[in-house]
C-alpha cells in the first residue's frame, strides 16, 4: 500500500506543476477522504487510534459449544418364543409300492445317455419298488407310454469291479405298452430348462412331455412289445 500511495502522490505533484488551476480548495477534502499525504499540497493530521478497552466484568461470556443431543435408544419389545410345533418336519419319502408286473432286475442300474428322448402317448409317472436278483428290491421311477424313441443312444452295463458292456445306436425305439424303470434322470426340457428327476417325488407329466434333451439316467430296466435299434455297436470296456 505504501508504494501505491507514493506513486499516486508523485503523479498529483506533476499535475499541479503543469495545471495548477485544476487543484483548488476543493481538492483538500478529496485527499482527506482518500487518506493520502501529499507534501506541499495537504497533509491531514493523523487521528490517534482508539485504544481498545478491556472487557468489563459485565460483558457477556463467550458462547459455549452446544451440547450434542442424546439420541433415545429405541425400546425393543419382548421376543415371542418359538413354537416347536411350527418347525417343519423333514418330508417323508413317497411310498413306493411293489410293482407286481415288473420283471426281476439286477441290483446295479445301467448308465444310459442320449441326445434326446421323446414320448408318444405318455400315460403316467409313479414311484414303485421292483424286485432285484437276490431277493431285494430298489425304488424306481416308472414311466409308461405307447412308445419311446431315444436318439443318440448309449448304454453301459457294468457289474461292480468288473468289465462293462457298452452299447451304442443311432436310435433305440420302444413300441407298444412301454414301461421304463429309472433310478434318476438329469436332462433338459424341450424348452431348455434344466430338469432333475429322482425316486422321491414323481414329477407331473407336463415336466417331461413331449420329451427331454441331453439325457443322462440310471436305467434299472425296460419292457415293451417291440424294441429296435439302428446302427448298433457293442464293445467291452475294462474296469478302471
């Protein structure tokens, strides 16, 4: 601020020498208000600065920080006791009555795969028990239809710890009063949705009709009036 005042004062002095008529009596208040001290023109007498007085005892105390409001703790009501009778019990397996018309099957299901499996005249799906060699029985998913066509058929029959017989065919067709006994099925519906069928709860007919894709199943056995294959191949596979 000092250098600015000196520069402005020098400019005013030069103006006074060149044009003395510009600065007159009215210039004094102008420079008084501006606070400038210009030698040979006008120098206001500086007013003494007021001395700040110490605060009197009656001055109000400085404000204090407001206290943090206390958030009330929500009250928790009593917890109702758990009713033991409301706990769901594990579902019991679906009863599997003995199928009196079923032949005697081996105790180990065969492994069957196919690219597609289609039904004609699908009649029913149920859970049954079928007899096995040795006097026992196994639960099976029983499917009955007028005919079943299997594309990309593959069947592996393997006794425990022994070599297996692998049969493949382009097509396997079961026709006339067809009954298939299955241990489990993993497949996709014709619409592409994944589907898993087991021996605990029989699925509705709409889940498997008109057929399945990419089928993998444990085949207990099948019966029909006529069973045909196309382009069949069989080979023995050693146990691993």
